[in-house]
C-alpha cells in the first residue's frame, strides 16, 4: 500500500505509545484516522496531539472508547467508523497490547487470559470483524492493508514472558496466513516487530482488570518503576511509525524496524534449527555457557536494557510472587 491520502485508518491502542505514533504519522499522510482505546481520558488527549502533529481537521480524527476483547463492543466500533467515515478502514492496524513479567512456571490462568486476551484474542476479533468488510468494499478497487504491532519477542520463547511471547508468535503467524489469503483481493498484510518502545506499556499492570488480578508474578511498585525506566530508553513512537509506514509501502510481511533486521531474524532461525538436532542442542548449550562466562566479568551494560540488568535483580523484576513455593527464585533471568 503506497497511497494513503483520503483513505481511512483504524488503529487500536491509538491513544498512547506506538499506536498514537502511528495515528500521527498516518494522519499526516492524509488519512482519516479512527483511534480505539479503553481509556477515555487518553483518547481525549490523543485527538489534540494528532491534530497538532499532522495539521488534520478535527472531523478527520475519530476517537472511540472500546473494549477490544468484547466482540459486540468491537463490532459497534467498526459500525461507528463506517457511519462517520462512510466505509470500513483501508488500513487496519491492531496495536493495543499489555505485558507482564514473571517465570513461565509461575503463570496463572489470569496471566494467560489477560495477556493473550488482549494481545491475541483482540487481534482475532479485529480480523474477523473488519476483513470481510474490507474485502466487500475495496477488493480489486483500491489499495488496502492489515497490520499488527507484534514484537521481536514473538520470534522465540522467553522464560519470563510466556503468555506475551506466545501471543506475539501467534499474531506473526496470523499475518503471514492473511498475507497469503488476501493477496488475490489486493490486500496486504504485515507484522511490525519492534523491541523496546518508549511508551506507557510499563503501566499496563497498574490497569490490569480486577477479574484478572490473580497473577503469579512479582509486580511491586519498585518493579513497575524499573520497567518504566527501561521503557523510557526505547525507540520513539513516531520514529517507529515512520519505519512502519515505509515497510507497508514496500509490501513487507515482517517489518523489523532496525538496520540489522536480516541478521536479527537469521539468529532466531539458527536457534530454531539448532533445536531440531542433538548436535544443534549442544551448540546452543555451549553458547549459553559462553555467554554466562563472559557476563561474569563484563562491565555493567549500557543503553537499552541497562536498567533491567543493573536494577532488576535488586527489586525482583521478572520473579514470581513470593508465596509460590514450587518456583526456584534463585534463577537469574536478567
């Protein structure tokens, strides 16, 4: 998709962080933008920020309060976009997400239901609700695109982000499936896979719904503060959105917004290949030992990740709740 002017974009999580950056960039490209979020106060602020950045008219920005995990609510939001803008989106971007950190073996049903409900379930809802509408309205007529803001965390498992990594791996796979399925209709599909983003995702644990409060993770105020510091070192949301837009224009399925994208993915694929043979497993174990030895005498890290390494262990970042007696808290994950 290269032609954005005058078309419609629908962006979930569009009131803050990566989603707000996307709303600003695509609004500046001339799109009429609908942003969806659960927080009305954030939506109200975002509209002004988008207009100030892009110079868009207020009538070209639509803010919708919606619970993306509620299919009826999500369907009503889709209806609202058509009512106000005259049709479904040409560009669907599902960016809303939550995350929490803790050992996989400490994860509860609530941890899985909350994280995967937003990061995967809500994405499925958007695909089922919007894709048929987009096909009916635009197939063979004009350029369209669907996309998900995933994560580099979706390219492999992680001992301390099991629900999140599983959800992101699934949405990566979904976008590849939809890319194959929608090509005959002239609709593209992409998965944006960033690492750390300077956003407010650090605060999602503070907004965890009451019905999902039974977490197995250590989520003290000190842990959340360390995560806030870490996130502040991430990529700027507008810069990320500009790289995202370029990837969509180039028709990429996987958009890795870094110059060393090929090398990053190649390393992940090498690890997966190594997991398929005894010889490969030995290589991976040797790598782990080598890294562990180097870390013993390594100076404190700098840049992205430094906060987690220097402060995370002190506050119990990515540890289990203290009363879970089956979890070995001596394991070091950061």
